[in-house]
């Protein structure tokens, strides 16, 4: 486990001190976090009692001790015991070396430039001391003041999640309009009635036993023509080249993630990357182009899902029970919620289900 959040120090700007919140701040915590206007865009429940305020402070202290976040209380220098807000770095992602940032500030102290000072100071600490590469802020779309604030700090609108804004070190970014037609990252798989995606050897030859009176391709050509990039893991790549005289899908760009790319040679449209370079998929999804098909094992899918980079899941539900095989949790090895986009039934009894990312964890 990465202990990047073990490096805590007090911070300050010209007007502000950032230091640890303690139980001495309990009255102000209750006042601030029970204020309807302040809490309107925060997406969490208000505090309603001194007991809840005490529990909140204890949980903040515990999370810091467990190195789950770095949080600071915000105080004016001329009144260093009077809490006026809070700011934190949290949800560190080791794969992308990124963190979320969030803050709240008493309405009496807004529109004075304090929020910008505070965020700049915490971001500088994150980049220069903690060596974080990417900082993200999740903002309610109605909160125009905070959106304008992060825009002024050169955060970039994050197209894979319309509530996120990002700031990347050593890169000047500009706010972009959300584009519903951006290229999407998709997983497509077959699924038995008992949740198996293949037999225990990784084959799905049993699919050929399903009658196909229509002679349909189950919309595969339509799907295949909608993509221009395929993501593969090392095992999937080895399986493909061992069962084919030539590398298939050469009309597409292939990005293959392996344990050691020095053991491979890039070819015309085949690009090899180490697993630790998976962060390039985030920028890849934001480039111009057609959609992206992930033909991979659970590890890559887990990283993509963890970072909300899977836009669509296409399942072909087959009317069959496979007693021994690979469970779908090997493909998607973590809890994830999806929203049904469409469904289609074929004469063979196969059902096509298309899901888009829904409730995020």
C-alpha cells in the first residue's frame, strides 16, 4: 500500500493557516456542516447534533492516521482558532499517481480570493512534495462558482466524467466542452446463464452449439466497424498469435500491455507498453478517433473500472449452463454498477444487453 498520505505538515498562505482540525473545533464544525447553503453542493448529509460533529472529527482523524487522506482546517492568521472551512487531498490512485481535492469555505469568507490561495497551496504541496502527477476535483454541475475557480487554476474539463475537472503537472490545460460523441471504451463478452464467459480452458467453443436460424452475426460487424483501437493484455496477445498464422485485427491499432516490453518489438500497428504505463489509456480515451475495444483480462479491466474509464459493457447472454468455466468476475473483478442502455433478442434465444456506466463507486 502506498503511504503517500503519511507526509503531513501544516501549510500557510499570506492570509491563511492550514492545520489539523481537533475536537476544539466541534462547535464550528457543527455550524458549518449544518448550513444549508454551504452543504448544498457537497453531496453528503448535514450534521444535526454535537454527537454527530464529534463523530465526524474522530473519523477525519482516523482516516488521516490510516493514511487515507490529508486534510487541513482553514483558519485566518489573525484568528487562528476560528475554523472557517476545510480542504483535503484524498482517494489516492497509485496506478495513475493521482488524487482528488475538495474544500468548503464559510460563505462569509468567499469571493475574497481565499479559496484560490488555499487550493494553489495544497496543489503545490501535492505536486512538489508528494510528487503527485494528477489532481482531480469532482464538482456539482450547478456549482458555477467552483467551476470558475478550477478553470482559473487551469484545470481541464474531464470528458470521461462530466463532473470531474483535472489539473496535470507541467501541462497547461483549458476547459473543454463535454462531448457525448467522444470515443468510448467498451468491453464486449459472451455470458452463460450462470455467469460464465468461457470454459475452464478459456475457450467458448460451446457457442457454436447454439442454433442460429437467422444466420446472424449478432451485430458484430457493426460493432467492429465502430472501433479503431483494441486493448490487449499479455496473455490475450499470446493466445491470439499462437492460434493464428498472422496477427488478426491489423486494420486496428493494437495496444498490448505486458510485464516487460523489452521482450517485444513494436510492429506497424502493434504497440507494447508495460502494465505500469496503463495511465496512457486515460489520455487515449480523450484523443480523436473511433471507439476502443478492451480484449483483456481482469487486471486491466479493474484499473479501467476503478478510474471510471469503461463507458459501455456489451453482454451476449447465451441460453446455456456451463458447469465449469471462467466467471464474469474474472473479467470484471470488482463491484460496479451499470445502467441498461438497450436490449435485443435473437431467434436463437441469445439476448444482447448494452449497459453504460451508471452509479460510480
